[in-house]
C-alpha cells in the first residue's frame, strides 16, 4: 500500500532550477520517406503519438519504428527509458501533454525530452513537468516554442529523493489504476466491436442512420459563458472529457442540449469524431450532435452504426473545399446495416454487459483523475506531505 499523505515542515525541501536536475534533448528530423515502419529497434515518436490510445501516461505504442541503422543514418539518438517527453512547439505545446518513455525512444523535431539526473526520480519527474506550466515558458506568440536554455532556468522547489519516490508512489498508484481500467475498457470495447462486426457482416438489409436515432445539434453555449456551472462539450471534451481548460456556463438549457453519463455524441464539423459521455451533466455546444436512440433501439447499436459509418463521414469532410470540413444533415440518411428485433435482443445479452462495463470503468476513471488532479498540486508543492513508512502521523 502507498504511504498516506500527512502534514509536516518543509525545511528539507530546496530551491533549484530544472537544468540542475535534468538535461534536455531536442528531437531529430524524420523525413517522410523513413516513416511508416512497423518494426525495428526504436519507436520514432511524433506529437500525435502522445495522444495515441495506450500512451496516456507512458509511451508504449508508436506509429513509426526504425532500425538502428536508420537511426544512425538520420543522426537521431534515442533517449533512455524514464525520460519525460513533450511537444516543444505550436498547438502540441499548448496541450501540455507529458509522457514517460518505457524504452529507448527516438523523437521527431517537434518534441523534446527531459532526462532526469541522479537527484530526480523519473516517475516523480513526470508529475513535476505536469505542474511547471511548460507553455507559460514558451517564446514566440503566433507560434510558441520552447528553448532548452529557458527550460533549464525554470525555478522549482524539490524534496529529496526519498520523498520524491513517496510522492510518485501515491500519485502513481492512482495513475496505475486508471491505466488498468483503460486497458480493461479497451479489451471490452474490442470484444464488443468484434461481436457487432460479425453481426453486421451477416446483415442482408440496410436502413437510414437517421431512422434509428435523433440527432440534435448543440447550441453556441461558449458565447457569453460565465465560467461557472456546467461544462460545455466541444470537440476536445468529446475526445478527452472535462479538463481545466473546459469552458463552463450557468445558463439554463432543455434536455435536448444536456448530456448525461452514457449519452452518445457526434462531432460533425472540424475534427469529426464520436464519443460516449462519461461524466456528469454538461451542455452540448454547436457542431456536436447529441444522439438519442429511438424507442426500442439499443444505444450500443446506434453507436456501432456511427462507428461503422465514421470513415465515410471523415471522407466527406476531407473533400470539403473549406477550411473546416463538415457533413450535412442529409448525410445522416446514409444506409447502415439493419438488424432485426430478434437479432438485437440476442446480441444484447452479450453486448450489453461489455457496453455497461466500459461506461462504469470510464466513470470510475473520471473520479480517479479528479482525485489525482486535486492531490497533484498539494503534493508537488509540499502543502501535503507523504510520511515515510514507520513514522507516526
């Protein structure tokens, strides 16, 4: 069991700068001719890999792999396992995603790594970089970017190594449980999709997507938002849930524009995606459909039809000769596989438990994240201390 938080004096914490406890390394150019490899000694990660499923905390997956010979040709040197990686430029930097490598890893030139020294615990360093506010140290306005020299001069206050490890143990226990839940939910989703893929492959009829659910476009709740009340669901929230950057509003709204846990969402403009809301009540913003299954139609079936049709929707949006691709309401009349009432009832016995497990795990993870996010600044500032084993509270 991890040690319990306690309150104590901060006399054993010390002031220093990031450059005194870690070194920095920028990534290397990664020409497109060398991309796309699925085998090799090294993952060669890009900013997009920080958002990949399975990489929420640790870098375990990569879209590109290269051999040691290719790495040498590109003059790219891997950073060791236990390095903190983050975007150093543009929108990726603003998102402030930090991840910990689990193996020697190559970085493209939009990424940077911090390599902990002997006085900095690697797992603790992950939480340290999550709290320093990397984007606030960026140079440039139109296109912000980080410089190694500026990073090295960031002032920090640190406990000694043993307390770093205790802090990392507390926060890591929460993150490890989140990671376990995400993997279990992913396994449940994969099994659910395989059952439905098999059923769809055998379907002999089709009907319109619009015939099985209502699609209600959200409102422009962000305009005039007062920062209080319910969160507003935009594309980032559909993808990642509520974040500190999420806009809030205390405006009143009818049920059609309120999402509750389990509701289906479809972003139809810009970066198209679908999602299932796993948090408390929130307002559905414009460019997001709240998708409500018709009476007698299982929600998992509607979601499966949306997943099945999403590549087609993405193709339509990509073909738009505008700056922001989108679909039109008429496209919701597109055909999807039709399953009979008997088939839906038969599938419900095996799909429903998986579908509900996914939501349960997602809800649990939202609570775990809130707990972690509340503890993070307290532990990293020393406002709450973690007592050593055997020391009375």
